């Protein structure tokens, strides 16, 4: 809280010392990819938003998902792009509220196995090694693991291999019996990997990553940001930039979109 | 072709070869080693890199973050040009990277275990592409080699530059210097002042040049002195001969005059001796004078138009008496291709013919002399005229042939004692012939005879030939009318001689001792018909006096014909005299006939006429003989007579024998006949031959009788006819020849003159001798003499 106050003080001081027009917001991005890739995707988006809103958007980097979680738990970010489960957590801790999400698709996890392996459904995985990117990966780890226990009542030996690609590679190489991923990352794999994999299970669908804001932002600022993003998605160039995030079709997000997640009992598997 | 290596190439070839060998050994031995070393070094480095890579991916492998491992390895492979392939194998032996491959077994590679806290979790296999390393090193070496070569090239250029200017150019200059020196220029400059070995050579060269120049100057001086001395000698000889000739003229003239006076037989004989000896001495003097003039290059060849046959007749005429008296046969054969009129120096050619012919006559005791003339190399208007004089005299040894053309040389030392002469004749002839563009050669066999052959360049005469004055001197002259003659000569004997010569023809003679006196005489005296003027005189010489006379006001006196009398008849001087006002030039010693003929010419009147009574009969006979244009043949029955007599004497000691059967058997007619039959045939022929011989002998005796029977000749003709056919069959070739000759002669001469009888007598005598003494075949030595006799008939 002290930290927050300090930051607030700093922020206040900052506003006092700078022209009124240049309102500054800290923006955080979930480190799903390495920092370079994130910079590459978000740099142009942030620049675009700055010119549309007139705000100064300061990108705050996160070393890994853990740090990101610590950061939003502490309310470091004014604006944050995070996964749906983070939004549940952040909403509970700091009151972050979603503004915009991709309304063109739903997020769900897939369980893949090696094409020539005898494993064909979730029941075959009892007691087997299953690779996941990281414990808190929503679609790829949290939802599947919750459903394994809640819906199928089986226990697996989870192995966290840091990325979706590693999951698929471990499966192809036979290091694990199956792996958890999402449809999108599976589609992005090179052919020689995709060819060797089969999907044995798809999880319940949830709304994808929202762009959320801290409740300290004024309604005007919130509205300005929403409008800027929606206008951006209207332009051809802006649409392309948003697709990289990926937000195929930008739309208004509300907290109700993410209520289903709250009932899945993900807390049990979430590692803080 | 012989290879030429220049000095530069000799200097640089070893150098260049050494460099090539060094570079080649570096390129083919050291550099591959270096590449191998570099490869090893590179391998070590790659091992270190691989180890670092292992460490860096160990955690990812451990945590099965294979995507990161892939990304790292992909990146590493992309970044490293050297690294061809990397394989990652886990502890279970599964190839994790690249996906779905096996490690190639055959290829050599390096590997490194991935360890975490001493636990083996996997292994990296690296395949390094050393071709890049190799290529890199090679490129580097190639560059280095390029720099070395470039450096060497620059070094080479600098050394070349130094060698060229420091060594080669000085040496070339030295060569040029030597060449200039060899051309005789000792003052050539050689600009090389550097104190090195070449400088030393130059110094030696310069020193040598100085010495050479000095030596050549000395030689030139010596040569010039020698030439001067030789010229002085020639001049001295010429002057001396001239000085001697002048008094000789007096001696001979006086003796000539004396011979016309009344004297006892004894006195006439003495005067004749004086004349003979004097003429010999004059001849010798003339030869020495000629030789001296030739030495001093004072002889000029003056070609004139000549009627060649007339020239030959006149040239040979004077020798007829001596030929006759020696009984030597003589033929002149002028080839039809020799044109009638030619242009050459008749005096000089006559002199050469005269020299050779007089030698031929001198050295020929018996036999004959033949002269031939023919032309070759006819071109436009020019030709080469050849003369050949062949005699049957004593001959000249081969040794002597090589020196006979040298001055003062005779065939042998005894020759001069036996035959006299200066030995200058042939030397003069050779030099005259050479001056006329030809050459003279001699062929001779000792004891058999000599042949001289010479040639001259000549051309067809464009102008009409001058009538050759009959040089046969006439002792007796008469004058149609008396003349007034002024004789100018500083030498009293000459004055007397000429005046006596003229007074004898009743001319009025006025004498003057020098040019000045002669002018006084001309001034004082009218009606002088002709002046005979010496050239060299004290006070005023002949030329000066003539000039003054020619410039006199009295035109009659100024136009008096003046004849120069001088021993100085060099063509150049003669021209000078004629230009100076003389009408004619008559050479000394004075020839009466020439003086009188010249006076006739200048006065254009036949005042002096030779007295016809004094012309010898035999000379008119010879003239008749010589009128035959191309061929002259003097048949000498007298000579034959003597040869026959000689052989008759020799035959007295000869044993008579029949011809041998061996010899006869070789004859084709008897070759295959029985021997006894041949003997029979031979004996029969010899009996007939003897009988015929005796019959001819008998008939000869009849011929000698004043009242000889008419049919004697016919009888002889009949006998010779059968003999000429049979004799050669039995190898009596000489008999055959003689019989044939007599037979032909008799057929051609039906009415016999006295001379013909002598001819028949001689021929028949040969036949008698041969048949009596059985002289078969060619008859050996006696046969040779008889053949010579036959040739005279």
C-alpha cells in the first residue's frame, strides 16, 4: 500500500511538473513471449494509442509471469493486457476492470498426444507425464488441470516446460505422453510438428485476454482509451497491429464475460 | 641457333630461380602445413565454443524447455559459418535436435557432454565446416604471396635499374668504344668515371688506346717514309734513265751516221757492234724507265681506234727476220669473231706482245711459235680481247712460273747469263695488262714449251682507225726540196746528230743552244720552214720559247711549225706541250724516219721520201705473207732440213729392229689373228716399206738433177698413196703422216717450183729415214724431232 502511495505521489508530482495535456499511464503486458517479441508487437500499438489519445503511455516490462503477477497485484499498471485468470485475480486484489477484448473468438485449451501413440483420450493419461508451458498458463494448464481433476477425476504428473513450443516438442520427441496448449499456438507450429500431433481433448471455452485498467483511471480516460482502440480496429493499419496481439475483432469487455472462470476452481492449481 | 644470354639474365636467372623454388616450396609444403595447423587451432576454438554452448543450454535441457534449446541452437547455427550441423542427444539417446534426424556416422565431428552437477543430461555433436577455415587461410596466404611478389618485383626493378646503369650500360658503352677504336678513332670519349672494376677496365682501355694511337702514328710515319723512299727511287730511276738516254741518243745517232760512211770491213763490223750494243742498252733503259713510271703511277693508257689485223701484222713484222734466222715455225690465228676495228692502246699492247714474243723466240731453239687472238664477253660495244703466244721452247719450271712476273726475275739465274735481259719485260707486261683491265697467265711444261695468255678490255672503235705508220725504219731518205730548219738543243751531240741527219738531205740547218737563242734566230731569219725544239734547256726552255714565237707580230714567223723533240713523252705532258703551241711531239731517242715523216705531216707535203733501193727483198716477201688477214703460217723447209739432219746424226747409233709382235697384237686389226700369220704379214710389209723407201730415195736423186724426168712426181705420189694407207695399220704412224703429207702436197702442186722441190725433198727424206731405220709408232725421241720437222713442212 505504501508503495502504491509512493507511486501515486510520484505520479502526482509528475503531473504537476509536466504540461496538463501529457497525461501519463503505465502499461503492462503479460510476458507470454520474450521481451523482444512483445516490444515488436506492442511498440506500434502503444505509439498508435498515444497519438489517438494524446496520453503518454509508458511500457513497464516484466521479467516473467511471476513478476507480472506481482506487479499487477501491487497495482503498478494503469493499463494492462492480461490473461482471463489474471483479470479474476487482479479484479479481486486491485479492482482492475476489463475495457476491450477480442470478441471474434473464444479461448480454450487443447491436449495433444503423439499421433502414433496409443493415447486417445484423457482417461489414458492417468498417472502419465503431461507437459504444460507453466503452472499458471490459463488455457494450456490451469483449465485442463482443473478439468482433469474435476471432470475426469484423474491425476497426471505435470511437467512445466516454459513454452507452448516446448510442450509440443516434448510430445513429438516422446519425452511426455501428452501436452497442454491452445489452438492458436498449435496452429503456429511448423508443419513437421503439427503433422506428428493429434488433439485428444478440447477444454471449456472462455473469453480471451482483456485490456484492463486500474480503477484509479477516470471514466473519461477509460472512455477515451476504449474509443481509441475501437477506432484503431476500424482502420486497416490499426486492425493489423491489433491482430498481432492477437485481437482479431475488438469489442467492449465487461467483468461478466469472465464469471465462468471463477467457478472452475482454478485457485487450487494457480501458483503464486 | 646459339642461345644468347645477356649479362642481366645471367645476373637475374639464378636469383629468379631461387625465388621461384622458395615460393614453390612455401606454396606446396609450408602452406598446407600451416593450413593443417590452423585447422587444429580452429578445432580447439570450436571445442571451447561447444563447451560454452553446452553450459548455456544445460538448464533448458534439464527443464525440457526444448523450444528455447531449439531457438538457441538455430541461432547458433545461423550465426556460425563454420558450424555445419549440431546434434543434441539426451541421456536416453534420443536425438532432441534437430527434429527427426539421426547422427551421421561416417562424418568426423567433435562432441561435448552436457552436465549439470556432474550429472550427464545429454550430448552435443558438432560438425565443423573447415573448408571455410581453409578458404580463409588460403585467401590470406594468397594475399601475402601477392605482396611478396609485388615486393620482389619492385626489388627486381630497383636491382635492374642499378645493374643497367651501373654495369650493363658502361659495358655496352665500352663495347661501342672498342668498336670506334677498331675503326681507327682513338680519341673516342668514354664517360664512366666511377671507381669500380669497370672503371679499371676503362682506365686500361684508355691506356691501350693511347698506346695504340702512338703505335699507329709510328707505323703510318714508317709507311709514309717507305712510300716516299720508293717514290724517290722511282723518280731517281726515271731521271737517271732519262739522263742516260739523252747521251745514248747521241751515241746511236752518230754510229748510225758513221755506218753510212765509207769504211773498211773491220770498221763496219765495229760500228755494227756499237749499234747492236747501244740498242740493247737502250732497250734495257726503256724497260727500267717503264718500270719506274709504273711504280710512280705515271703510265697512262691511251686507247685509240685501231685496225686490229693491220696492227697485228705490223707488230709481228719486226720479228720475222729473227724467226727466219732461227728456223722457227710461226703461225698467227685471229679468230673470226674479233671485230675489224677496235679501240685500245696500240703502243702498250704492242709492247706486251713484243715482250712475250721476243722471249718466245729467245727461248725456242727448234719447233714453232703460235699466236692466237680471240674475243669473249661481247656486250654492247665492249669485249675482252685474248692473246695467246705458245712456243715449243725450253719451258719454265713450276717454281719459276710463280715468280716470273716479279720485277728483275728470270726463270733461273743462268738465264740472264745465257740469254741476257733485265727480267723486267714480263713484270712490265703484267702491269700494263692489268692497267688495261686484263690479266696475264702462264702455262708451261719444262722442256716442252710455254704458253702465255693475256687479255685486255676493249671496245668497238667508233672513229676511223689511224693508219699505222710503217715503223720499219728506212735507213735511206731523200728530200724533194731543201728546207731551212732551225734545230734547238742544249746538248751538242744531239745538235750535231740532228743537223748531220738533215744536212745529208741537203737541208739548210741553223743551230741554237737554248730557247733565248732560238728566238733571236727566228727574229733575225726569214723563211724558216720548221723548228725542231728540245724541251728541257737552260735559260729559256722549249715551251717558253714556243710561246714567245707564237706571240710574234710577224704572222709568218708566229706560225712556223714547231716540232718538240723530247724524251719526256708522258701523255699528260704531251698534251701540255701541244697546248703550249707545239705542232707535234717526237720522242727521243730520235728516229730518223719519224722525224722526216713528222716534218712531212706538219708541212703537209711529201718532201721526205724513203729510198726504194734500200728496202730489203725478204721484207717485201714477209709483207706479202702477212697480208693474209687471219692466218699467218711460215713454213720453214730450212728448219725441217736441220731437224732431219739432226735426227740423221742420231740415227747412226740406233740399232734397227722389226716392230714387236706384242705391240702389233694390241692393234685391233691383228688382235685375233694367229701370231705366225701376223709375223708373216709384218715381214712382208717391212720388205715392201724398205723397197718403197729405196725407190723414193732413187726418185729424190732424180729430182735433184737439173733435167729431171717429168713423171718423177707422179711416181712418188703413187708410192706415197699406198704407203699412207698401209703404214698406220702396222703402227708406222710417223711414216703414215709423212707419206700422207707428201701425197697431198704432190696432188696440189702439179707444176713444181724450186721451193716446192725443196719441200718434196725434205718430206721424202723423212720417209726414207723412217723406212730405212724402221721408226715405228711415234718413234721416241728421234720420232719427236722428225714430227717437229714434219710440222715445218
